[in-house]
């Protein structure tokens, strides 16, 4: 068995579950090994959606997901679709769309996840091969094992469990995107082209995390993002550092001085015009955060205020890449130009467009020595605050409590899911629920990403209960 009997789905202490709901949870237990095997099969497909990687793998991943959707026996239509990127003729990566209309006036639920993954990076940093799923101490290791192929499997397995017990009456639309890790470039056009099929009363976005491996979360606040490439140039060509160093500014010197202006001495962001949100946050100890982030002994935390406010309600700025000669290729040369990637997270309440304007003003105003600045590859994503007052959130938290045996915590996350703003714009009446299968030990986007199998089991159970109970509602 994949999980021990102790990992079987618990019932919330004192909860009165119906016979139907108990049967649904039993079906989740009975189908869990199959779900894990399906997850392993998806992880073996290196579906990196970035332009530099083989798009055939993303297509193979979409085909595998479509086969899983077909195999549920629930959907009336399953297809692989591609939409244009913006106003261009270029098509985005393949997404899976599966639909089943509601019966007897029941509500409809759109289930979202993505099947593409981040690049794996330096394979030497992985303890196990990134695309050979490996179980170690109750966790499944591999790129995409959690983010977000486990989200895909949570949807598939929940639908299977429900269909084992009852004929679903809730309307279902399954949308498994193929380019979330590459900016969801065709997302808006996809929504426009398939608006009728995707329209729903509740949208479940399974791409977030949980408070712990034992306590579930409903994410209610997400930071936005502004990412861009910055090229800084000081010379028309390279020159000998011995001949001109000391009088002529090189691009690396200009970059260093410009980069230093992005933060105050305490590490908080120093870009004028980026705002903060007034959010109530739970307490978290410094020891917990240090352990979770693998902070080395003696290295101090940055920023000010409550720790979770720094992660959820304040902006951050990170240089995520630098194009410059490597140390082995270094020569005694004054570098004329260099490029870096700046990734900022912006607080709920500020639009990405306003934040970008503030960042651009800062970069141009602080370019040292009159260095020339060029910006390109600009990605914008708005932050989001979830309205948790609707029936969807109420039922989701109740289902989590029953499946996990612990009450759900409403949380924020420091990361971004920019396309949620597109969902809100296209479907303004829908309730958005941001759930997930990750936990603090997942290490998504990093080497040694893994999925806690107990969390996956409980996430499937919670979603299966939500779908069953939504089918009890008359709209």
C-alpha cells in the first residue's frame, strides 16, 4: 500500500457524516493507490512549457491528462485545446478541457490545475532523478509531483470517488492548463473562446498550499507579481580593465550599485510607490520560518513587522537571474553591458500596472553614472483577495474539516497566481476557492520537490465531499 492505515481519511471530531459522505471517503481510500500510480505516470513526463524545452513533452502530458479525464466516465466531452497568445497567431501550450452539464438545477463547479512544470535545474542538486517518481518516508519526490500534477490528480481522483457512490448531479468543468509555469500566456484568450463551457458558480483553483501536513488551508490572499528583464549598458564595446579601469564605469559596477538601491539596509523593499496591505495574519515563530526556509545559522531574516505580513502583505524584490561572464570565462575586461531578471511580488490592493510604473521609475532614476537602461520580457500579474463569505467557501472549509480531521485555516501566500484576475474578469459572479496539495516541505520550483501522500489523500477527500455536497444544492 502507498499509505499506512493511519493515513486513512479521518472524520472531524464530533462530525456527523451522512452515509453517502462516508461512502465517498471510503471510495477515496479505496482508489488512492491508483491515484498515486497515475501521479507517478504524469511525473515521468518532463512537461516543461518554457520555449527552450521540447513542446512534445507538454503535448504528451496533455494527452495523458485527457486520458485520465476520459477514464472517469463522467464527462460528456473531453478535448485538448490551444488558444492564441494575446492578439498574435502564435498558439499557447495544450490544455485539457472536459465538461459535464449540471442536472436538476444543481450548481456547476470549474476545477482548475496545470500539467506543465518548472525546469529541473541542476540535476546534481536532486537526491533522486527529477522525472523518476520516488517514494521516501511518505513523500513522492519528482518535478511536478506536487506543483501541480498532484492538483490534477486531486481533481481526477475526487471525481472518480464521487462517481463510485452516486451519479453526479453537480455540473463539472475540468480545465487543466499547459503553460502556468510560463506565464499563462494564452489563458485570457482560452477563457474567451470557451466561456460557455467554463462558466461556473464555483471555481476551485488547486494550486496553493496548506498550513501543515495535518492542517488544511483555504488561501484568501495572494500577492501579485511584476517580473522583467533589465539590460544596463555603459560602453559601446568591451575594453581592457587595466587600461581603463578606475575611470570608466563597467556594466557590472553599474548593476551592483543599481541593485543595491532596491532594498533598505534591513532588507525591506525600497522602491517608492510599492504599497502594503492591511491584513490580519496568524502568528508564526522565527524558528519555524527559519527551519521551513532552510536559513543557515547566523543568517538574519529581512524586513520588518509580523513574519507572515512580510510574506503575504508586503512587497518583495528578488534578482532571479544574471547574464554575465562566468568565473571560468572571466577575462581582464571592462564589461560593456549585462542583463538581469528582476522578480517582484506586490501586495494585495495594488494593481500590477501601477507597481510596474513604480519599478520602472525607480530603475531609471537610480541608474548610476548615466548608464542606459532597457526593459523587456515584462510579465504582470495582479494580486487577489478572496471573498470567503459565500456558500462555496463555507462548504469547502466544512469538507476540509471532515476530510482532514482539523479545521481549515484561512491563509495568504507570498506567491502569485496571476490568472485569477482573468477568471474574475471573465466570470464575475463565480466564487473563487484557492485550495492546494502542497505543504511547507514541498519545495515547489526547487530541487527535490515532493508531495506528501497523506496531504494528497486528504485533499482528494475534501474535494470529493465538496462535489458531493454541491450536488445537494438547488440553484
